[in-house]
C-alpha cells in the first residue's frame, strides 16, 4: 500500500515525498539526492522540461521542506487509525500490521501487539488468549524495544537506559554468532526455554500429586479390605478348628513346639505350668476331651493326662465315659522306640464324670478338674537322650475310643 | 536492484493501473514474477492506424540505475513499423536513448510508443526496409502493417490476397514467417520475393 501524495510534494524522480527539496532555476522541485544523482549521470538538463540545468542552478527549498514537515497523513489501511508524518508514511506502510487485511481481505485478526512488531494472526478468542499467555515474553521484549527506540529518538539517555538499549539490541535478528551479545542472547533464549519447561514440570508435579492422592485413597481402601479379610480369615480358622475338633474321631496329634523353653518353664514353676491341647471330640456328637502335659512332682518326669471337657452333646451321651485311652510319645525316626501306653476308663473315677462343675479356681473353666493319665509318663532324661525332640518339638498322639 | 528503482516501479505501477488509459484498455503493465526488474507491457494499436484492433506486447527490463537511465523496451509482438525492427522488435525512440529524463515513467514510455505507432518517423528508422516502403509505397505499407497486425496482434483485417501469396511460397517449402517477411520486404511482389529466397 502506498500513500497518495499531494503532487506538490512529490519528487518526479523517485515519485516519493520530497526529501530535502531542491528548487531548480526552471521552477521544479526534486529531492536533493535525486536531482544531484541525475545531474551527475546525464546531460545537464531538467528531467521535466529538458531545459539546461546544472548543480549551480539548484536551491534548497526550505519553505516546502517546512510545509512537508507539517504534513500528517492518516494510514489508509482499514483498521489502522495511526496518523504519521508524511515523510515517514512509506516506512509505516512497510510495517503496518493492517496491510494483510487490505491485501487478502483475510478474516484473520492481528495480535493486539502488532503495532510493536508482533506478526502473529489470531483466528478466534481462545486462540487470542492462548497467544497472549504464551507470548508474554515476546510482547514484553517488543514493548521494551519500542519504548527504548522511542526514548532514543528523543535523545534522552542515561546509563541505565543505554544498558537497557544494549539488552534489547540483543534481540535484533542480524547477530554475529561469535559475539558476546549473541552468546548472551542465546543464554537469554535458553533461560526463556527453561522457564517454560519449568512451568510445564510444575504442572506435571501437580498432576502427579493428584494421582498420588487418588492412589493413597486406593491404598487405604485396600488395607481396609485386607483387615476385613484378616478378620474373616481368623473367623474361618476358628470354624476350621471347630470342624477339626468335631471330625477328629477321638484322635489328636499334639505337636508340642518350643519344647526346650516349655521344659524350662515347667521346671522353674512345676505347679503353675501346665500345657493343654485344644478340646476335641471322640466322634462327631461325641465326648469332648483335651490332653495336658506338666512336670511331675519329682521334677524328673513328664506327666500326661486326659481331661473330660464340657461338650456340646453332653446331654445325649452316657456317663460316666467308658472307653480306651491310648497315649503315645512318637519317636520321629524310629517307630519302635515310640512310647505307647493304653488305659481302660474306670467307672469309679471322678475323672470320667460329666463336666458339670463350675469354674472353681481352674484355669480352664469348662474342664473336669480331675484328670486321668500318668504322672510319670516318660522321664525327661529319656525324652532328651533318646531323640524324641526334632526341631525343638515332640509329637504326642492321643486316641480316645468309646465302648 | 537498488531501493529507489524498486520503490519507483512500485509507485509507477500504481500510476499506470489507476490511469484512465487502463479504462480504455490502451496501455497496461504486468509484473513477471516477483521482481520489479522485468515487466510486461501491453499497448493497444492506436485508432485510425493500420495497428488498430491489435494488441502489442512489450518486454520491459528495468535497469538498476532506473530512473536515471531509461528502461530497456522491445516489442515481443511482431510489428511492421519504420522505427521498430520487424525481426527483433528493437525500438528506435529518442526517449529510450539519449532523450530519457528521470521524470519519465513507464506510463509516459508506453504512451510515447503508442504515439510513435500513430506517427512514425521514417527519417530516423530502425528498420530501413520498412521505412523505405513507408515513404515510397504508403498504401502497401498500410496494408502490410494491417496484415501483420491481423496475423501477430489479433487485428481484424484479414488480407486474403497476401495469404494466398504466402501460401504459394509455403508450397515451395518456405517457412510461413519467412515467406511473409520476404513478401513484405518486396512489396508483395511474389517473383522478387521468390528470387530473393532462392538466390
């Protein structure tokens, strides 16, 4: 887009606005540079009327110069409402951001910072806001640059400004890659890039934190589930041991673990220290019994007994209990060495009566306090010396049969 | 190209386009490519001349020293005119040579050429053969120029007599443009043209 110039102010050689106008003796005006170039090159004539003319025939036309300096023109581009000095019109049109609209009739809008050199075009509102956010740096740089250009133009300078000027000059496109400025510029660009990536990283972290919170909740829920499962498992185990006690058919294998430590406790406190098996039934809907080990009173033998217990089916059974009881200490490697003692129940013994006693000072309330068995079942020396202990455990087998 | 030449051509372009000659389709300038160094001009044959109704294309080369030196202009459309070479299209016009002035523009050049077409200057010829015919046989010149306009510039006046003579030479194995050139040169005397072609 070229400005329309009043013919009075147009140089016929460059067709531009007169710059340092010169008046010829034949009454024509040209730019000083244009007419001197012409007269140097060609025959000494006026380019318009071809009358003889020499450099001596030229005079500076300061009247016209002043007149031109006072001329202001409005930019003809639609959308641009800038008024510019006539002499600078071409410069303005060269950089006017509204040129594009004029030429293409393009629907694209310009960045609001186009006046200071941002060339981006924006299609819609969201793109505009995006552009404004993303290009803050560039816009600030452009603003600073145009501000300093402006200040510079009016010759206002001081130390700080020249520094700022220097800083903005780093942004000029034509830069020597080897110069310090270029290096600084590169560093600055690098900083901008890094800041950008920093922002992105922050966003990533925020996202990860959110994810973590979700994960934490998941974990909490899972641990809750695990707890529930543990409780359920314990209940199931109880149920299983109950079932086992019912389905044992009067046979109980007692794996007595941590034997040496238990032995030590028994020796130290022979009266207080007694070990019991869980209760088990002689058959389903049978008698409930349990086994017991403790130190004999001479402190040299293990005692092994059977206690009748209060069972769920006591009402339906015949009392006193009648049957065989077999107690065995199993040798882990040699069956021949196992100790096996078999007894017949006795109708007279208190021990086979129905367990209807209260808890009169017994450790296990639902248990007949009278036991039946051997106070000297096996000597401790024999247990220790004949290899009954394996993995710090002894195995006792109790069989209770009804007759 | 230096800045002033480009700047000026850009401005002139606007001048040519806005000028009223365009409305009459009499002169026109087009860009060739993106540079302003080569342009294509277009002139309508002036009315009441043998060139009327024809469209003549010009090759315009803008030197770097423009406007201090004239543009180099040549007819791309073949034309029969005393001041224009019938072979190369070179133009003999003072303003394109020593009478150039920096205030002149492409528009004034094209208008000058249009004027030249309307008023030839046989005393300062580019093509001596044409100039001689122009002076000695103005009627034949007018017919020949009109015929060339018809053939090369899309003019309206068909000359069946000339076409027949050209066809005769073509039948003898002569190329069409060469045949037309020879016949034009010898004032459409078939015998002399043949003689010249086969000598």
